């Protein structure tokens, strides 16, 4: 199964690093999967051999996006992300940011969307301190879960 917990994460990271594989990590809510998500994850996978996706828990999504989110529960979101061929592993985390998870993984490459600035990403400092680099992948204009929700609410 591609959905893992923190104890499995340690072993997976250790085995991949021992095999000399480049570990890529990204994280997000991935609430309503759309083409922007798929393209983003495909670009992230091109950067290394093992792509690990940190998925915000339902509680942390509510903290970040408000009480009406997420639309899809964390188990469903994890199952959909894990089904994508480019994703090697999915791990759900409960914190507001992925800082502690990134400190455990110590990825070679950390990926975020182009709507961020590296200086504003708290995780980027941890990645750099552990010898990794942060890469921004251009966002797909107009593609977001928020836009989809807005469009649906306008048609109701």
C-alpha cells in the first residue's frame, strides 16, 4: 500500500537513501484533485526516484482553509493521490505545516507550487539545513480546488 504512517516512513526513507535514490517530498491539501495537481505531481516526480507526498489531515485543512473544508475526507484524498502512478508514498500529517515531517524525511528535493516564494516557505529552511534544495514548480493558471468550489457554488 502506498499510504504509510510515520514508522513506515523511516524505513522507506532509510532504504531509498541507502540505495542512492533521490528523495523528493511535497505536501498539500489536495482536496479536489484537478489537472493542476496532476501536472504538479508529475513535475515533482521528474526530479527524483522516490516521490513522497505529505497530505494535510482534515483537521489541519480546516485550520488552513476554514470550517467548510476539506470537501473530501483525508482517507479519500490519500487514496486518490496514492492511485497516481507518479506518487510513490502518501503520508497524512496533522500539523499546520510539514516542518516536522520534512525534518524526519530530510528530502534531497522539496517541491512547492510557483505561487510561493522560497523565502516565505518555512519548510525550505529545514530542507536547506539538511543539505537539500527547494524547487518551485509553476502553477497551472486557473486550476485550484477553491476555483472549483466557487464555480460549483455559483451554479447551485
